[in-house]
C-alpha cells in the first residue's frame, strides 16, 4: 500500500465508489472537510476550488492545541481523473519545504483506485508524518464511501 522512493511518498488505495464520486469527495470543499486529516482532526475551514493557477487554504484543528493551515496552488485539474497541487504548512516547520501532491483516479466501475504521490521531502521524519497523515485521511475517506 505504501512505498517510499527516496523522500517521495507513493500510496494507492482502492475505494468503494465510482470515479466521479471519488472525484467529488477529493475536490468538493464540503466533502473534503468530512475526511481531511488524521484521526481526531477536523477541517473547520476549507477554501478549495480546484482551478489551475488558483490557491487553496485548509484549516486543520488537532484534538488539542491551536489550528494550523495548509496552503497551496493548483497545478493540474483534469476531472475526474487527475488533480495536482503544491502543499506547504503555515506556519512551516523548520524542516518543511513545499511539496507537490498528485492524485490520480483509475476507473474500476464501482471501485476506484486512488494513486497518490507527494514529494520531495527534506527529511525522513517529514515523509513519515505525511505518510501517516495520508494513510489516516484515506482510511476516513474509505469509511465515508463505505456507508
């Protein structure tokens, strides 16, 4: 399910929904807010309207502590098969750098394979943080789609 190629994150998950449904879940701000972030986190504000060249901002609220933000710009928007955007934390960790996330959706009828890549990370610790965050987020997405 997860493999690291240097300091790149590569992950795939088969989701129990059609490609158009998965596309809506990963691009619609209201749907995104339902599953974004690791277990226990919420996304109280999602400014996310995929258009090439446009920016987005997602507020993330951990179970305890202050909210923080994720920012980026859309690089590729090809409904319902491919979405790519930059990813940077605000405020950044000293070891953070801007990465690029690419989500590809492979049509399987009633099931869709989501392939994710993100990188390149500056440290193994940052890669591990994102690997765990994406794994838990995609588990939340899969649970929503299974209902």
